[in-house]
C-alpha cells in the first residue's frame, strides 16, 4: 500500500480509537497505543459506542485520519460495523484493526472497510506505521503489518510459518514503554476516572498450555523471538503506580497480568520480593492479582499479604480431572486446587475463580466415566463450593482463533471454525457446539448464573443441582436467574473482592451502570444467543470482503 500524503499540519495525525464497551476496567491496550502515538506528536481521541457516545456524529466532527479498532473472536463483526461507519463518513480514512483475532486470522484484511491489520505485539509496528503514514512512505514491509497489497502479493497463499516470520521480535525492555495514557479514556468516560480502582499490568505472557487460551499458539508464533514471559522492573511498576494515584482518586489496585509470577519456589522470584518491599513502602493500598493453584505456596502469601494483597484469582476451569487435565490441559490436581484455596482462606485472602462450563467430552469417555455432559458442569460447581471460593464466574466455553481447543472441536465435528463470525460477544451465551442438546444448553446457561449464587449462598447448592438448574424456560434464565446472578456478583465483588468506599449515591449509580452493561454485553443481537437453533440474523454478515488494492489519501481537515 502506498500512502499519498496531503498537508497534515503541525499537530500530526488525528487518531480515533473506538471501543464497544468500557465498564470499570481501563482499556489498557488503547491507553498504551495512545501514549505511543502522542510521543510522536499525534492527536488521539477515544469513543465508546456503549457509553452513549454518538460515534457517527463524532466521526463527522473530528474527521480522523486514522480510526483504530480491536477485533476479538466472537465480536469482530461488531468491529467491522465500526469500520464501515468510518468509511461511510470519509472513504479516505485509514481503518486500522488489531487485537487477538487478527493475530491468528489475518484474512480479516480482506474486508473492504479494513485498510491495515496489526497482528501480534504492536509496540514497534504501531509507531512505525504512524511514522510512515506521516511521511507518505509504504507500509507494506513493516513487521506485524498486513495490508491488502502485501496480502494479495505474498501472504494470502503463504503458510502459517511464513506469516509468523513477518512478526518482529518481542520487545525486550518493557521499561522503555511510556506510562498509560489514562486521560484519553477518563476525559470521555468520567465514571472510570471517579471509580477508585486502577488497573495495571506488571508483565506480559504466560508459559502454560491451556487449550482454551491463545497463549500456547502465541508462544509458538514467537518462538526464537524473545522470552514468553516479560516483566517491567519493580521500580518501573512502582513509579507508574505513584504517578497514577497522585493524579486520580485510588483506593484499590488491580493487577491484570495473565499470571503474576511463574515459579512455585519463592527463591526463584527475586522480582516478587523486591516488588513487595517497594509496594508496602510507597503504595500501601490493597491489591488484587492472578496466579495458579499449583504454584501458590504459603510463602507467597506470607510475603504478599503484609504488602497489601487482599484478593486473587486462581482459575479452576473444570471440576473433573479428565476434563481439566486431558482436554483443557490445566495440569493440576484436585488436591492442588483445594489446598490453594484453603490456604487463602487461612490467611484471609479473598478468592475469585474462573470456571468453564460446556466443555465437550467424547461419547466413549462419557460411557467410561458413566456420566452425562451436564454431570461435568455440576462437578465444576461443586468443587468451587468445596474450595470455599469467595466469588466465581461460570462461563460457557467458546472455540476461538489461535486456540488448540478450536482444533479439538473441529476434529470432532462439533463446530466449524469457518463460523467464528457467528459467535456471541458474551461468555455467558448459548454454547455454539452441536454436541449438546437444547436441554443441556439451557442447563449450562442456568448453571452459569446459579453457580455464582451458590458461592454467595452455599446452602442453596443442593436445591440448585436438584431443581433450579433444570428449569426449561428461557425467560427464567434471562430474567430471574440472571437477576439473582447480578445481585450475587455485585455483592461479592463490591464487598469481598474489591472493597471500596463509594458512598451511597455513587454505589447505586455504579450498580445501575453495571446492570446496563450486563444487559448490553448479553444482547448485541448476535447468533448463538437468542435461541439454541441460531435463528438470529446478524446484520453485519452483509459486510463484504474485497482484495482490491487501494491508495489511501489523508484528508485535509481542521485540527481538534
């Protein structure tokens, strides 16, 4: 692709980020990209479609040179709708799409409204892309960048390995990255600025092999191109924490790393020891992190609890040993799970567990274990209750691009991966797999809501298993069970996992906003949601693919 440059002006490019929904967690990927763009004198703006922003009107008013979008499997058809908005406003706007789906399915570049696709880590590719556009240079040879030109000429017929070779090495020193540009989001969504919990990441990557996750394939893609697990220095983490809490009201810190440490033995984690010392000295706020049951030890809790550790996530994913270790490859025992959660209970650390329902098992294994498909989901709820999990989410498994689980369900003809565009945005929607009956699918949905209720009210568990989960009416799930789930979730999160002093008015304002967000997440009118028969029509399916080579001209418009 050749970018022909018109006069842009001293303020650089106008870059507009569009996101579907932002709840109470910073969209850190956008904040980092904005910071990288602003380092080079570009002007960035942010809009969230579900925050009542009139994005088409804002496109017309701002006339951005670049519209930047993120594509996720199960939600990229919505992304393509935003791309169409941008092109309808001005055909010369350059639409750049990144995100997890693009990393494993670069064919998204074939859609006519997508000009540039960024795969993998974009720390270097994104600034180089902006620089070349500014200078009127070709962008076809930038690592991690796919265009209609280089796709047609080289990558469309290339194999997976050849496409992976187009990826640049991983960034070695994360400390060189700028602080997150939180202001771009807080200016447009004031309730996040006022919400006193700040999200951070101290590391990237995960070395484990869970089949429902993209990390194993991601690590394979980047083999020989840098370490699979990278960290900011403890000093850099503390510096940005101090910078942020001095500027925004903060009561609680949420560390959103895929995994906060990777070794079981504390003497192999000098980073953790230094972090705990600096955090307890300079920050002194309660915090949350993510780890695994099979690497958490009492020594970790003895170190981190005095530093401020209040709560943590350890995923259980499946109660059945075969499902957990053979299908989704968590590689941990039931004993590991119970021990880790009971340790947290001993030290007063609140726990958040993720559990996956609807994981399919081959008929011969069902027969061998003398179980039904729904029996495995019941086991998963029961192990959460036994482990004394404080709060848990029970989601329906989806096959996503780049995950080994997708190969598993396709090999067994339970799902055609050509149908990624039909997946729903929410994790708590109907299973897209054809190996389950409609009755099993509604029971999975019932448990996805009632499992959380069981953790708030453990005495209710026998009633849920024996009676409540068997309700066959969709309206019961949608209105009654979902309402119970929302109440239980809100109570456990706000008073147990992330305890915040909000005040009465702020509390109810946040509760109302959270309820609206729950409804929006579950109801974007996508397939595999409204009925198990998948009769819902998605209007974005009409979006056309095209491999037409184009020359993009940057329009002359007023500065912001």
